[in-house]
C-alpha cells in the first residue's frame, strides 16, 4: 500500500520552534514527530510513502532519510508553491498508484487503517474518510453519513444546537486514482472544501474509528501528545519500552542518585541530571541536555542540547534545541523558547512568552 503524507505547511502555530525546523521534523519525545506516523503506517501494510513537502524540505529529508528496513521507503516531492490539501495530490499524480492513502501530516494517531482500507474495498468506494468522534465539535466541521457509511453532508462550524453527530474528518483517506482528475491543476485546492463535497453521492464513504487521535499543531497539543506517549494513551513503538510506574532513561544518560525523577518522564541518551534536581512529573529531557543542581523541570520538554542552570524552574514550557536557561531563572507555563535562545540568570518569563531562535532575554 502507498501513502501520500501532506507535510507542506509552515507550522505557524508552533512558532518559534518551526522557524528553524519543519514541524514533521520536530522531536516528539525521542524521535522526529513524523516517524510515529511512519511506524503507524508500517503496522498497516504501507511500504511506500511520498512526503509532499514545502517549508524546509531539505531538513526533513536530513532527519528522516530514505526509510527502508522495518519502515516504509520514503520519497520526497517538493511543492513549487503551497498547494493546499488537494493540490499536492494532483502534483504527485505521476507517482501515485491506482489506490492510495492520503494523510494529514499533523496527526499522532493509532486508528485502524486496515479497517478503513477494508471497508473501502467492500463498498467499491471512490474515497473513504476516517471519521473520529470528539467530545466537543466547536471549531470543527462534522460529517453526516448513512448507516452503510455513505457520506451525505459536510457541515462546517455547525450550530451547536443543531448537531446530530460528533464525527469529524480525521485527516486520513483511502482514494482511488480517478479522484485526481477532479482536482484542478496548478493552484492551491482544499480537499475538504472543494473536492469532497463534490464527491457526495458519487461513492464517498466514511468509517468511524475509535482509538487515539491528536492534531499536534499547537504548543498545548504538542505537550499533551508527549505525555500521552509516555502514559501509553496512544499505541506507539516507544510504549513497549516504558516501564510502568517509572521514568524511561536512555542509554548513556547520567542521573545523579540524589536527583528526583517522577514519572512519567523521559531522559534521552547523553543527557545529564545533577544532584538535587526535580524532573517530572511529565518531563522530557532531550539528548545531551544538562539540568544543573536544584533545578526543577515539570510539565515541560527540553529538546536536544539544552542547558538549565542551577536552581532554575521550568514549568509547562517547550525549550528549543540548544537553548540556555540561566541559574535561578523562572519559566512560566505556556512559554515556547526558540532554538539557541539565551535566558539570563534570575530572569522571569511570563506565561505564554515566545522567545525567537537565538534571542536573548535579560
């Protein structure tokens, strides 16, 4: 099975992290985020993946390589300009099979793609959408369908008093090649707003899938996805390595016997945790990062190569690769610090602060 993964967006909601890295290449716990998707696709028989790239495509290729082994083969197709969510499918037409998966590259999920493909084949569908139930449909469009799954209507931003379904488009589709002919060439096209509504009544189906689904496109969701992986709320290959009730410490990490690690927590290879520190609950310490004595990291992610000074406190924040936080500094919840930024000793960052890459505070 073949999959086209749409990874051309600029990830603006995750800035400043995405000013220096494409969102799919950002580390989520222990690996580039998009590798969780590749692992998921491999579990459902996908052996060929085309990445429809845009922003900083060369960095994504550098982080992922060409795949192979236990993962699908990975190829890269760079859009000459942003083409929306359907335009890349048309752009990739000469590389796509007669039937393929198309996926939004922003999601962390363990939904049953095998069941989606099976229903698509059984119905002889032109396209089949994964549908996911959400507790609150505010801000989403919902999808109405018949009992056999045939889609009858898409309702954008429905009146909450008139909602009769909580199923949304989960950003994963099985498509027949003939759908490509319905996509206008050489311009940005929305598959959700322009293509799928035109397919209603012509073989478009949906299937409700239970499991885990998260769009990681905001700092809050990025953090929540990190904790969901560590707490095994989503089925991932990393989950099999997690010891129930305890933190996961990578090979070569150095954790002082007088440091306090509270699960869930992950300390990557080469990281160093000094005496008297508190790490967790809910913390990720990236490769080669150093947390000095008496510092506290809670509800936060430090990406690779960070330095946290003595007695500093980092709470509910994301700290970009190579950033430095001075001794006694306080980083408040919701803060996102860009790659290579410098926070001076005893500085105080207010909740929700955004620090640009290589920026300096204090």
